[in-house]
């Protein structure tokens, strides 16, 4: 299985830290955040990684190279301007291939082992969901007792930014900037999205304060 790390965002919520450093290269416990992802993927046996880049793209590419220093092989998908999550995946499809792949938001940290996730089967997506953090109390989606994910229903859980996706989910979309959420909701309406409630550690590293807290948690 391949993995894709989303790393093309502008990092506006992390300013001023991202004025001169792209968010994926901000350090946590002495290593860039994105390196933690690469190490987690390698430990799970996933060594083919696609990373999309836009803002300060060359800095990220120069820092990580071909990935060999981290035991993985990196293919780069450059975006002239950020294409949002869906558009970024759509552009990267030639690098990802036709098989389901693991998608990871570059600005989260999670202790989930990707190899623990079930195969997609007939689903188009399998989402990792977590308890709602204080900064997102309303959550995103409902996970029913059968492990199916719905846009409606209570209680809601928060999408962790980690998922398994079938490339078919975005393959028919026109190349452009577009979000992934509407496509996921359409797939939910078709009954083709499963989910896992992860009860371990997870952090949305979206602000300087949460970055600092994660650094303290990991002993930085």
C-alpha cells in the first residue's frame, strides 16, 4: 500500500512560525513534524509515499529528498497553488496508482498504527475518528454501531485526518481545487464509508500553542 501526506497548505494558522518555514518542517521533539509521519509509515511497512507541496515547496523537498534517509521512497506532487485536499489527491493519482491508499494530513499527530485499519472492501473510504477536542466540540461525522460513517446522526466524532481511500472517490473529478468533504458525504449517502474510533493519542497541530503542547508531550 502507498501513502499520501498532505503538505501543500499555507500554514496560515501557524503564523508567524510559518512565515519562513513551511508547517511540515516545524519541529516536534527535535524532528520535523512530517518526519514523525514518515517514521510511523515505515514502522507500519508502508515505504512508498506521495507528498503534495505548494507553499515553500522547495524547502520541503530539499529537507526530505527522495526519502531514503527515512527508509521510504518519496514521490513529489507539486502544486503551483494549493489545490485543497480533493484537488491535491486528484492531481497525485498518477503517482498513487489504482489501489486504495492511506491518506494522512500533514498537520496532525496520531499514535494509530496504520496497519491496524481494515481493508476497504466495497467502501470508497474508511475514516479514523476521534473524540471531539475542545477546539472542535461539534465534531464532523456520526459512527454507528456497525462501523458505518454518516454525515448526520448523534453523537458526532471528529475526523482525525487519517483515512484509507479508493482513488475512484476522486478520479472522475475535473482537475481543479476542490475539497474532499463533499465527496465523502456523497459516499456516506451511498453507504460506502466505514470508520474506526481511535481512542489513543491524537493532536491537531493547527496552532503554535498546540505545537508547543505536543512538543512537551513528546519530550521535546
